[in-house]
C-alpha cells in the first residue's frame, strides 16, 4: 500500500516495489501548487478510467498504471483490500492520481487541510 506524505511544498506518494512493477512507475512527487484537493471514491470508481497505457489490471484485484481518455490522464495504484483515494491535480502531467489506502476519507481530509494551511 502506498505511503502518502504531505507538507507545504509537496505531496509524496511512496509506492512499494510491487506497486512500482504493477504500475510501471516510480514513486510520485507532486508540488503543492498543482494539488486542487483530494476525495475518497465510490464503488465502481474504475469504470471511467479509459485506456490503460502502460500498466496492469486484474479486475477486482489490482488496477495500476496510466489511464487516458479525452481530457483526462490518471495514474492509478490500487489493490484489493484498500479504499480508493483520488488526488485532483492541475498544471501537472496527470489530472488525477488514484491510490489505494486504508482510510481514504482520513487521507483526503489531511490533504485538504494541508492545502488550506499553505
């Protein structure tokens, strides 16, 4: 499961070695000025992801990689047993990042609070 760190300058999403392999991506570092907010996602959140280029998917088990569709580019690292947390971005190569965490609402609240403190 990814580890999320946020401070006044950036948000870091530290991926495990397995997550890096599944998603074909290293850990992410996102400048705070590119973060719009964060939110937990509802059931069946993956239906609007678009095309996976590159990455891996075993439905209901793992969804990882870069997903694109018209006007949207998302990086996803989610595994069964975790809650999806979406981090909304602007002015970044991704328009959103979705990661699987234990407490999506708690993480979203912490990220949103850190953004209002900046």
